[in-house]
């Protein structure tokens, strides 16, 4: 769990993903389209990815990927991110975190 806390503090937006996950790709594309440059951790490509995935599950990420953190706080997965986007609250969150300059 300490490793996850360290990883989510590296940048304003951190996404835990799997390279073969279509919903992960959708979320990464959404942030990219906004001009956000998140720190993306592909759990199937990094050492101890399975351990990190288990820690994400313990934090309440279910499914474990995609898991989006903004300003060090767990936002959630695809449903939560898309809900924030549709409610027009995602962009202000990104601005407040320093992930968007506009």
C-alpha cells in the first residue's frame, strides 16, 4: 500500500492501467484529449504489478483498473471519471490539481 501512496504522489494525475484493457485506453485517451499528461502505470508491464493491483483492490478500486488518482486522491474507475466529466466537475478538479493550465 505504501508503494501505491508513493506512486500517486508523483504527478497531479496518476492512472493505473493494463495495456490490454479497453476501458483503460478510453480513460487515458480522455485525459490526453484534455491535454493532461498523467503518469500511467501499466500493471501488466511493471515489476510487482500484481501486488500493486491487490493494493488497489484493498483501497476500494473494483475493478482494479483503470484506477484514477487526482491530486493524490482516489477518484475511481471508468464510471466515476465519466460521471465527473458529464457533470462538468472533472475539468475543475484537474485545474485545481495543476494538471491543466487553461
